[in-house]
């Protein structure tokens, strides 16, 4: 837990986790594609776990009383050193300033999307589409703001989609 992101975790720390998978499942962890999928799942699990730890930290009053928070690690915390590192990191002024900016930016959003922390452009490229394709970008935007079961995220999102289509059709004519 003492690394900013999963991708910074050293290979020595990742190896035992991958090895554990071979005892539970019959998979070839040496295959590059399989390793990539495993790594993506582990990165997501790592972020989720760290987020849960941060919520626990905030729940016990960590930002107000960091000393108390350091002495009260969660039951699922592996190492007290990791917990101390995380508590120190979450109390740093630079970290708190960054989090405050993120919260303010999130609050200013007019339309929520389904692509999480990825930009729409990144999502578009990962779908294997060309950036020069206007229709492809409009479709990517639709996919990130519309759900088959729930429909549009908001009426603003639906209106924006219609305006994008109208603009595209106007340019074609």
C-alpha cells in the first residue's frame, strides 16, 4: 500500500499474488495477454481496497485526529506500517488540497458519465476508433452517457446528444 498506484508496485510484490492464482485456477500466468488481464483486475482491486481504507480513515475522524486514526487500523489491514504510511499521506496538505480540488470539479459537472476517471477521448481510443471520425466520437459520447436499462444519465445529456447529431448533420449538408 506504500505506492501511489498499482503500476508502481514492484514485481516482487505482484509475483506472490499471481502465483496464488495458479493454486486456485488452472491458468498460464506467463502468457502476456493473461498477465495483462490479471494485472488490470488486481489494479482495480487494489484501488477499491485503498478507497475502502480511506473511507474508514475518514469515518473514524482521521482528518480531524490523525493520531487516533493511526492507532486504530481497520481489521483487514495487513501491515501497521502501511496504515501509518496511508494516514500520513491522507493528512498531507498537498493531498488534501488535491482532494478538495477534485471534489469541487466533480460538483461542477453538469452531466455525469459512465466512463469513470477515463476521459471520453481515452475511452474512444480504447474502443479502437479513429479520432478523426466525428460519428464515432458522437457514438462514444452516447455510450458514456446512456445506459440500456436506465436510459440517459440526465435530460441535459439527451439534449446534448441531439445537438451533436444536429450539428453533425448540418456539417454534412
